């Protein structure tokens, strides 16, 4: 993969250590196989009720410039996501947050008893590591017109 030039206005202005801290505090979920439907969004760690989950992507992603040798300071689950998605980081490539790259919200499945609040991007209850994250599609206006199978009260 060729080295790409990232526009400077979307490169994080934070120091290397600040970038590491930001990713370690904001990346809480990943996409994985779901027992409910195809793939879904799953918690990497325990998430407390009311805690922000960063599943709603930024409108403009931020690219990080953490050198490959410093990726070991990321939590192992986050480091694995970064290396799996952007192997060219070994050559010094910048990379977006796994939250922004995956657009987690687009892979979130429905439940009538959701554990995620889209409006506030927060956990509606305590969520255990490895648990699937669900939103309630019925909160969207005209949801049953899009999801013909959906039953909203």
C-alpha cells in the first residue's frame, strides 16, 4: 500500500502520548460476528451506564501519527484493531480512529431492549466486555417503512 498524504487539517494536533491516551479512552467497541444478525458491535471492555461510547462517528475523521514502535502503549485490543486495519502503520502511515474508520453505528443491530442511546452516544445500562451493543431502531422516525420486519409500539 503506498504512503498517502493526509491533509494537515485532519491530522491530530495532539502529542504522541496524548494521541495514545485519546485512543485508549475513546475506543470501546469493535465489529464482530453476531448471533443476532451477521455482524454487530461488541464491547471491548466493561462500559458503565451513562458512559460515552464513541459509536457515532465524527463527521470528519481525525488521523493519528503514532509511530509503530509506540503502538505498544495502546491497549492490546486497540493495537490489534489498528494493525489489522492499517498494516502500513509499520511504515509510518497515519491512521484514523477505529471508531471512525468502521462507522460502528452502521453495524449496530436492533433490540427492543437496547443498551445504547444513539441520541447521547451513551450506555443505557452497564455493559460487560464481549457483550453486543444494541440500539432501538424504533426511535427513528418512519423506521417501519425502512425495516419492514420491525414492530414498533
